[in-house]
C-alpha cells in the first residue's frame, strides 16, 4: 500500500508549498521526486512523514585509477540524469574509456543548498563492449578534446557554484527557427508545467488563469528572438564552440536566473524546458560536467 507524505517545497516566488505525495517505497534523503513540473531532491524526512525538498541538482566526480579526481559543475536534474549504476563513456587521448556511477550521497554547496554528489569509477568496459557513446559524454573527456573556451566556462561555473546548461547542434545542422516559432504558437495550457509558468513570470496565485497561456507564449517568443540574436551576433550571453564538426552552446547562471527575462541562462532554460529548442533541432547535453 502506498505511503502518503507531505512534501514542503519553496517555489520561485519564495512561497512554501506543501504537496501530498504517495510512494510505493519509503522516501529517504537523496530521493528525487517530480512535483509541479520540477524535480526535487529530498533533503530531510522526519518520523511523522513530513518531507523537505529542494530543487534537484547533481554534480559528477570522476575518480581515476591514479587517484586523480575530476569534479564537474552543478547541473539541473532532468529525466535521464545519472544515478547509481549509470554507465557512460568519455574520451581520453582520443580514445573512449568507460565509467560507472558507484556512489551517490547528498552534499551541500557553499551556500548550504543540497545536491547529489555522484562518484564514478573506471570499469574498463571499453576492452569489451562500450555503452552508447553520446556527444554529451565526449564533453567529459580529457582537456585536449575540449575547446579552450569550454574548459574555461566549465571551470568558472564549478568554481562559482553556478549551474551550466548546454545544447548542441549536430554536424551540418542549422536551427529551424520557424519550426520553433510554430511550436510556441501551438502550445496549450495543459502542456505547460507549473514550474515553466513561474519561469515565464506567471504568478498562479494572483494572475487570472485566462492570461497564463499568452504570458508564457510572449516570454518564449521574446526568449527565442533574443537567443537567436545573441548566437548570431556577439555572444554576450550564450557561449558557442565548434566541437567534433558540430556546435555547442552554453549558458551559466543561478536558479534565480532561470526566471530572469534578461538572462541568457533564463532564455536557454525556458526554451529548453518548453520544448522550443528541441523543435528547432537543438539537443540537450545532459551529462557534460568537466
């Protein structure tokens, strides 16, 4: 029989919300649950079933056989994020090597906010059969595989405790901006998660419901226009690198920046979360860390 929990979260407007949540297995510190369109990391569970959860993030550490450690920046949790037992590959000296996540624990950043600290070790599976090799995994390769700008951006984000979001275009692919616009125009309210509403400036407790959809569309149209102008212009907000004949685009920011209409990190996050960037041909690079 499912167990019922009261989960307390704090939304982007700074207000606490309590959600009723049923789980077939007992919740514990370090679990990730999805509520109101966002993934939340369970920080604390008390004996009465009251749960405190914070926005889910993770950071991946690679432990080399020599004892050398490579730590990545913070990433927003999304479906497909690595967990215990997750296998992936990186490049070292131009050759693929295989890894597996062997440990996970809840840790705290410098601000005291929780994240999942994921530890990966070599499995040497490359001598047999490798897991699927993805562009996102190639990004976690050795330094001579990464553009200098990418190394600097990821290191800066790690040092400052900032989030990184990356998207990529495959070799020879150009963004289909018209398709992205059509996608935004065709959105219906039922397709928009609560978290995206708040990212787009909607206050569900105050704004009339009949205004929500157009407000989201206006923000996304503006985001798309500004994102396109930036990557076709001076790259003041969005960084771009050529990589393995494709292109990678990155934004760096905070949780608050995800809701900022003037933040490039906000543009990218909102367009990614809404599906508009996927419609344009961009793919999220989910596991790039180093």
